[in-house]
């Protein structure tokens, strides 16, 4: 059960003020988590449906419920007898043999920002003493998300980032969603964030391109000269800033001198027929780009559908789902799964599709609005899981007659993160010490064994 953990901001700052905003934290302990261990998966793709899709209108329909519960959509049978999903996911229904549905995901946070932190870290969201969870935004006090934690225990210098998040950062006005980056581990371990639309004809990641006339050998020679200058810089060395600055330089150099990731971003290389299969929209092309990054060896890719809270359907729930969200999701996932399965990548890639929570069973209309929708609901929601040894064609967990609460075992975001780390071969005793010196085990939940065994749970 997840609850909020208050902390003393003053004490936190006293313990780690210098390190918590730096690239490296000398007081953090990297456990002996075996980076050489092999797991079921080489990569994980998280498709995050920000805002929270309705379980009733997607993966857990209740066609026998009253109209004020079941909504406007009908359920259809899938290729797996006994499993029904929403009528507006016909391609997913055909591919049901590749997917496991978990219908009993649950936690306690009904606030978008707090729930996103929980979803991406598997941890309670820290609330400053005297603070309000309504004001809680991203900060360097957060627990690192799973991509950042993996980068901490398995640092790499081969020019391939541990984590890439695309196609946009979750930010709206003054609010930045917590859980999107490395938190107290510092910016060195932040996932690489792409804030561009892969569907744009001019899509290009300029930061991965060398300037005309600058070759890789020439860039390396400049780096050697810069290293000599840095070593002779007494002020930087004495201030302790050199390590932080140098680490950022090394990361930038490794990306520039390795073309594997740069080529992955050249989405224009894909044939038009392939791009059409994914859908000529931001989400479809983001899934295509995610597949290319996985092919390039990126361990963790997070793809968002739309902008922040795209699935936050308080108003016009059925119009938005039917008109845009479900067709794009259905088309993009079908193309992705066909390509992963066709190249054998599905055997080594775990694919997770979920929001930060679900929607209320009972339909409601907001004050001043005339078109109904559904509100936030974290007591139960649904997610899709596939690849890397996961058994397809099954449903895990069961909800009551109105999809309000689980009537079987529930599974938390901590369990999802633990399953993810286990699949990547992370040692079960891997831990990170926070700035207060407390050990935090990365695998802080239970492995969702029914994903692999098919046993009921």
C-alpha cells in the first residue's frame, strides 16, 4: 500500500545541498547490483498514457452494468475466447494472443502529478512538511525514475543513453510532473528527453550532429586539449565542480562520436508504407521512433501519447476516445507489435502500456459543462504487458461489477517497477542510498509472476 512520506526539507538540504543538484552525489552508495547479470529483457518500452484512460472504456468493459456505469461503447470478443475489450480497439482484439491484460492495477494517488511520480518510480511521493500535494512538482528531492536508477547501477560510456523519453516533457504552465528524471541522483543520470514531433517533416535532433568540417577524430583531439585545460584549472578542481562538468562533457562526446543513436533518429529512412502503418500522427511516429531506439540498443524508452493529461477525459470522454485516442493507440500498437515480433525483438523487449491511474466508474458532468466524462480513479485501472517471456492471451486480476475495485489481488506501480527491473536482470538486492543515508531497494515490490506463469491471481 502506497502512502505519502513527509520529509524535513531543511534537514534534507543540510545533508545534501551541494550534491543533490550536482551531476554526482558522493554520499550515495551504489550497491553491488550485478550489472553483468542477464535477464529476460534487453530493453523496456513504456507507453505512458498520461491523464489516465478509463478502464471501462478500454480493457475492462462491463456491458451488463447500468448505463451510467458502462458508458457509450460496446464490448467485442478478441482472438482469445473469453476475453472482451472495447469495440474501438479492433486491431488489439486481433492481437490479443500477444498481450496480457492486468485489470487490477491500483494505488492511492488520485492527483496527476503525484500519481505520475508513483507510476514512474514505484515510490511514494515525498511531500515537504507543511506543503500541499496540490503544489507538488518535480524537484531534485524525488526518487529517480527507473531509467535513471538503471543508469546509476549500470553506467555506460558507449554513446547509447540508458533512457530516452519522447516526444515531450510533461509540463504545463508552472507545473512539471515529478518522476520524469533522476531526482536526487542528479542530472548526469536524467533520461535523454526529446521534445520534438517525429511526425514533423523537419524532425531532426541537431544535438547529435557534428558541425560541417568537424570529424570524429578532430572532435577527439579537441577533447584531449580540453582535458589538459581542465586539469590545469585550479579554481574548478578546488571547488569540486570539475567532476560534474567533466561527466557532462563525456556524455556529450560519447553521443557525438557514436552514430548508432544518431541513425536511430533518422526516422525519414523508414519507407513510407512503414510510417503509414504506424499512423501519420505524433503518437504513431513516436512508437516507430521508439522501435528504432530499441533496435539501436537503448535499454529503456518511454513514449508518451499526446501531451500531458491527454487521457484526462473529464469532458467528452467518449467523443475523444472514439475520435482520436483509441484509433491512434490501436493502429500504433498493432504496427509496433508486428515489427517487434517480425524481427524477434519481442522476445527481448518488454512492452508496458498504462496510465498513471484510471477513471471513475460512474459517469459525471462537470459544473458548467454539458458533455459528460469520467474523473480520476486510482483504486483500480488496467494495463497491457507483452514481450520478454510474458505469456500472451490472458487476463490477470478481476474487478467488481462496475470496475471500481479489485476482487482479486491488486498490483501496484512498485510491483510493475520490480517486474521491470527483474526482467532487465537487476539484482534483487540492488539498492540506492538517498541523501539521508537510507538504503532504498530498487526491487521494492513483488514480481508479477502470473505474467510469466499464466497462473490466476
